[in-house]
């Protein structure tokens, strides 16, 4: 299952960052991101040695939950509750912080 996101936008309050032509391939999700950093002015988000590995997802990302309605991705562990990701009419709401995005 391969999806492409063009001009993928996260809007965090007054902060904004974009991904252009980001490819999202479920079959290729076993990847490693070393020192993956979003630096948004004063806002910084780091993922160090992050692995998208489905069997390991519940253990490594216990506080991170994904709801990807339009993808029909139901293999994500339902025990992951805190972080909600919806694609299509894209909405992300980690805790009290709201992030909105544009999906083309």
C-alpha cells in the first residue's frame, strides 16, 4: 500500500513545517531514522533511532496511537492511545496541542 503526500503540512499554533512529495509505503515501513529532527523555530521534535517495525510498534511507541481512517490501516495496535493521526480530512491531536494538515 503506497500513498503519496504532496505539500504535507503540519500547523502547530504559529509554527508550520512541510513535507513535499513524501512517500508513505506500508510495505516499506521497516526503516530506521537516526537523529530525525523537526526544528520549528523554538519548537523541536526529535526521533532518535526510530524504527517503523509493526511487531515492535506496541513496545517502542506505547504512548503513540494512530487512527488512519481513510487508509483502512487496522493492524496498528489499539492500545496506542495518546497520539491520534487521521488522514484524508487530516487531523492530529497529541494531548492538548492541535496539529492540522493538508492532504492532497
